[in-house]
C-alpha cells in the first residue's frame, strides 16, 4: 500500500504561481512513476506531468514550459511547480503513484487539491 498526501493548492490570479507537494509513504520502494493529474468540472481527468524513478519526465502539451515536476527521493515527495497559471488550469489536482506488483501495475491516488486561477 502507498499513501499519498497532497498540499499546496489554492486560489491565485492568472499569471501567478503555485507549488503542489505530494508526500508518499508506505510501500514506496516499488513505485516507478509518480505524477499529477487534474480534473476540471465537466472534463475528463488528464495527465499533467509524470516523473519516473530515474528522473525522466513527461508533460501535457498544455503545460509544457510552464509547469515543472520534480522529486526529492530523500523526502519521498514529488512537487509540481506551476508558473504563468491560466484560468484553464483550474481543476482538482491529484497525485498518482504507480507501483509494480509482479507483472502488474497498481495505481494509488491522493485525495486531491483544488487549484483555482482567477482571470
């Protein structure tokens, strides 16, 4: 089992910045990918950014150049630095951890944190 606790959401004006944090605990030794997803009202959940245990990153086209995902392995924490925020970034952001269990992958999710960008 992996537990994820998110923090850092809030209300910000367009053009502003926020940093989300996701602290992982439990059986994290076999977590190979961690990421952030978001879901806006009436829209599907989408991948925002992901980072592998080796440090490779992947971003949604809509956030490239504005968001940066990073991880602190000593603290078992993943961060999402968000800059130049736009109203369309408004959503609930969820931290995800993907764990290898034999040949399978198991997804764990945080409780979500609201990000609201005002115009």
